[in-house]
C-alpha cells in the first residue's frame, strides 16, 4: 500500500542579501538562492500549491509544496513577489495584524527591518499571494492568559478583516511555539489550519521545514526528504548529531542562530 505524501510546507522569512551582523538570526535568504530552490523543486516535478488547494486536499499522489513567509517583511513584497510571479509559484504570507507598516521591533537584535504596509499587503494579494495571520504583534502564544490569547487570535483576525477586507483562514505561530490553549484559541478564531515548525499536533500545528540563510543546495535537498522533520527533531535530541550532519553537508558562511529571534 502506498501512503499518500502530505505536501511539503516550506517556511521562509525575509528575502535578500544581508551581512551576518545585520541578520543575526539568518532570516534573509538571498533572492538567487530562493530562485534556485524553487527552480530545483519545479524541475523535479514538484507541484506548487495555493493555500486553498492545500486546504482542499492535503494528501494525494505526486510531490506538492506550499511556500510560506512569516513576519511580513517588506522584502517579500519588493523582492519575493516578482520572483514568485516569474516562476509561477504561489505563496502564503503571514502578517502581524497590528504591525502593518511598522518594523520588526519584537527582536532586539533586528528591530528596524521594515514590514509591509497595508497597501503592500493588498498588492501581495492582488499579485497572487495569500494572506495569513501571524498574531497581533508577534507575541508567542504559549502560556498566555485567555484574554491575551483572544487578542492575538480572534481580535487579530478581526483587525486583518478591517484592514484588508478579508478574514484570514490560516495561522502561523510566532516562533513556531504553541500549546493546547493556543491551538484551541486559533481554532475558535475560525482558522482552518495553523502552522508550527517541527513540533506538530494535528491540523492546528502542522509542521513546516525552515529555510534560512545558511542553507546550501545539499541541505535544501535534504529538507525535501519525507523523513526530514523527524531527523531534525532527533538531531536536537541526540548529542553531537547535528554538528555531524553540518560537517557532512556543509552550511553557508554565516553561523546558525535562533531563526525566530527573541522578544
């Protein structure tokens, strides 16, 4: 019996070239690397999905992928959007409802990266990208009291509806962190799906594969393998395994760091 393969969900953040000092969390993938990664998938027969296609059927024949961008950096509008349109690859961008036109001030080491404005968010949607919710202001949901959970989920969705004229149907947890009350709040807010990183918990914590500035062609190809999320979890649990993998596969010239940042 052939087990249907669930779509690969890729998690990006910013796009563009940044020196290590300006991007301590390795969030910005150079445009050339993004193009090469997506071209690699397309050349091997992978089918890109819109969010609605992903929601309609998450299992089936063939290899399929969903591209997502967290945080809503302006570089997604300025750099990624024309590249995605050139390749014919759709994507979903997760925005913080209360930070449109603001900056990445939740990260002390990267506080001034501009975020998309309301007009740019509309342009993303007009350009074929889907808009999802990333909370109100990038606050991690796990451990929040009920009133703040409601603000970061249901009220944030209401704010997005007021700003963009469309209520989001998908959520991405800031920093990928969630717990049972967070998942329940996201479901109560009317989301049809929520994305985490490697720690999954059903429809409201779907795992994604992070792609960052340190990836090279070999590490990216490894991340498309069906068992990679499990390998990634094991590499953090088994002492010495992750450094061994890095030594075998290589990394980009910049040091790895927390891909979410703190704040």
